[in-house]
């Protein structure tokens, strides 16, 4: 399919029906908190909380190396929802969840937490031990939680969502005990038993043995991977990026000597107010993510401002330092591209253009970037004669000019251009 046919009929974002953040969205989250509060009271028994917990945990990053270690338990029951529906995974995309749905799941999770030292080389008892058992299980586990405080249901933090994804209520705990034996995948057991195995190798092993990055992230976060003396709790936000980066580097190694794709391929995917253009072109591996965040979106809240742009890239040998400007979105998008290329046994120059519209009114996490790029490859590709020609045509559908894109993008700046492109 030719690229001009592929994009014919696309409506510019200005023509989409816009919902208003303050009037229709953010305050609705407080309704979910009311449901969570009522459900919590229904399952509380004295100072204890009984109920199934999704195989999900949370490790905070403030006050590191003394961090907040938490077990996430669903207390606001969604109609027909199972406990594992509350855990972040690719299934959220496949089910077509919207921002409201995700926030409803997130605010329905009680984070039962207590302070813990990150050094947990061989800790399998007490609260941290229970947290580890929850994280390595491949299905929900029943837990009895002894509460030390009443959950904090503070609606003010949800009135204007910021760049931190909204979460559910928090409660300090005295204890947490399993009321059943968790089912642990054999591959996880193997990595637990081998404390001479570096964390990077263990992560790749788990991924290669069928665990998605969401599962690997939980195992890494609770300090269950790596050489014994180096095993420690990893804040959830850091572990998500660490797994995406580690698996991405492994997959890049798998395609180093692979043949190139034959022609320019363009794919489009849209989800949660984000539009992704994924362009593959012949050549050795290169990757770049360019983000264009529209006025009124969550990271660019001024509705009268300019489009905010960010970009990061790498060449054939990869990167030597952490990406600051696009942060975790870079590694999540790169992973989706590399998975596709590794499956095909090809390499390519890859350019991902992410447009964030003002429909993206509250952050839900980088999982939606990962899944949007992953699923872009399920769609039929358009073709173009050259990478420059593809970018020139796509620029007509972007919220920035080709000249602005060239000034920000390393890959686009390196393309052969004509004077008319600067008009």
C-alpha cells in the first residue's frame, strides 16, 4: 500500500471531539476512591485485611536506600474483574482499556506498605519476604495483612493529575502473611536458586522462557535476581526501565548480523490520545523516538502554548548513557521495535514519532507506549520509496513542521533535503 493511500482520510486531531479535563475527567476519579473506601470497609476485619492480591507489588524510590515496600491488593471490586486484572500488563491494551478504566483499576488497589532497607540478599521472612513471594507468583495469592494505620483516601491528589500516574490509597502495615502457597514458574525458581547469576543474564533468561517484561520487572523489583550479595529492592519505576533496556540490548545483539529490511515501511497506531508513526527503513540498526506533546496534554498543560518536543536516539552500537529527555518511553518504544525485528530476523533504521494529544489527560505509565508500538506491527504497512519521502509525507499529518522536526530529530536531520522542505 502506498503511503499517500495509507494516510488518506486521516482526521487531524483538531477535528476530534475534545473532552474537558477539569469538568469531565479528573474529578471523576474521586468517585472511584469512594468505591475503594467502601470496598475496603467491607473486607476489613478488625485491624486485618483479607483478600486475594494480584501478583503485583510496588517499591518506592524516595529516601533510597530506605524505601517503601508495598503489596498491592484490589479492594474496589470491578464487575466481573479478577484479582489479576488489576495488575499492569499487555492485556490492558488487548482489552481496549481507556484512561478512565486504568485509573479505576489503579485507584482500586490498596498499597499496604512499610519502610525497608534495599539490601535483601536472602530475606524470605517478615513483610519483605511476603512481598517477594507475591511478586514471583504467576497468579494471585491470598494474603492476610495486619494494618498499622487507616488507608489514606486523599481526593485532592487526584483533582489535577500530574506526570505521576495516579495510584490507590496507602496504608502502613505491621505484618503480611500468605494464606496459601504461591505457584512459582520453574524459570523463576532457577534464577532464584542461582545467586552467582548476574541480574542482566537472569532477566534475559526469564524473558526467553516466556515471561513478559511485566513479570520480569516484578521479580527484579523485589530483589530476587542477581548475584547474592548484590540482590536488593529496586524501585518499581527504575526496574521497569531496567528490564526494557536489558531485554532491548539483548534483542539488538540478536539482529546485529541480520539482513536489512528490503524497503521503507510505515505503520500507524493510536491509543489513549497517543498517535504513533513507526517507520522502518533499509540499513544498519538505528533508532530514534521523537515525542510531540500538544498543548493541553498532561506534560504540556498550557492549552495556549506550543507543541513541546523531545527526542533521543542511538546508532548501531546502542547507547552508553541513560536517556533523560524521553526517559522510560524511549526504552519501551525501542523494545517494541526490536521484538518485531528479531521475530523477522531483520534489522533496520527505526524512527518512532509519538504525538501526544490533549486527549491524553492523565498519565497511565509507559506500558501504553510499549503496547502501542508492539501492536503497530500487527497492522498493514504502507510503503514509501525513501525514508526522506516518508518523513516528508508524514510531516503533513504532524502537529509540527518538517523544519521543526528536522531541528529536533537526529535521524531526520541527516536525510537528504531540498530547499522546498524548509518552506
